[in-house]
C-alpha cells in the first residue's frame, strides 16, 4: 500500500521491540498485551480503511469536474472525511500500542489530543464540524485550482449534467470493494467505540478480534488488494 506501512512493520516495530528490551526488559504483561492489541487495531484501520478511503477520494478528485455527479461527489467527500478520522485514531492506536509494547504508558491526554477527542470531548456532534472543515481543506489542497475545488463542493448539493464520463465514473466509484469499504467505515464511525475504551476491560475475545483484524489486514497488504 503505502511505503510507510512497510516501514512501520519491518523497521519501526523491530526497533521499538529492541528498545523495549534495552530500556525495560520486564514490563508488565498486561501493558504489553494491551499494547499489542492497540497496535493490531491501529494497523488494521490503516490498511483496511485509511488507505482505500483516501484512494477513493483521490480517484474522484483526479476524475475531474466533468465526470462528477451528486453521488460521486458525496462518495469522494465522505471517503476523505472518514479517511481523515481513521488516520487520526489509527495514529493514536499505533503510538499507544508501540508504547505499551515498550513498557511505556502513553498518557490518556496525549492519546486524546492525537485522535481529536481532546478537542471534541468524544462527542460526535462536535467531531463532525471539525472533520468537515478538515475535509474541505484537504480536498481544496488536492484540487488543481480553487475553481475545481468549488465545483466539487457544489456538486454535493447541485447535481451536474450527466455525461458519458459521469456514467463511467459512477461505475468505478460504486464498483468492487469501494461500496463495502464505505459501509464498513460508516458502521465503525457511528457504531464502534474508541480502541482505548474497547480495550479498557481485558477479555480473551477482544484479543482474538484484534489479532483477527491484524492478520486480515496483513493478508490484504501482502496480496496488494488495497490500492497502492
């Protein structure tokens, strides 16, 4: 997927584990287990959600304004919004996970700052405006011109005239795993707690879920199913 994913797995992770053995050879077993589970969830989010959703929004932007429809515009906008959200939360999981595996506790205040909970107090009604603002800025930065950015945002509410290019773009956007990824991301965004809250009470089945997510993500990464 992204080069940083491989670097994180095969460079940063071994260095972190080596540092753990050097700095704190016998960290608390529960802290290490929690760290492993947080790392698994963070990597799973990055591979399964962040990358594919960012790719989808980029595909919509690169398609140009002439291939926009209302549905395509909304798919691109929501994909970028959800990708940014899970980028922040997965970063918090990875940092907390690496810290736990090294025997270093990452304070809740630091984690809340990384995953935006500190700014929104964990409330969706406060999180959405911030994510919308970040999405608009991100899409504007990706657009070739400010005019293109405005047309993309305008297409969310004013359907453009349909053309052959629009039909092809709709087929690309709604095909394959894009729809499945979007539904899964929305379900996670609306229905699942933050990883820190999910893992606050240890349980065997939670560890099984974390490892299952990680191995599934690694299988997709190695088979190049997520877009590069």
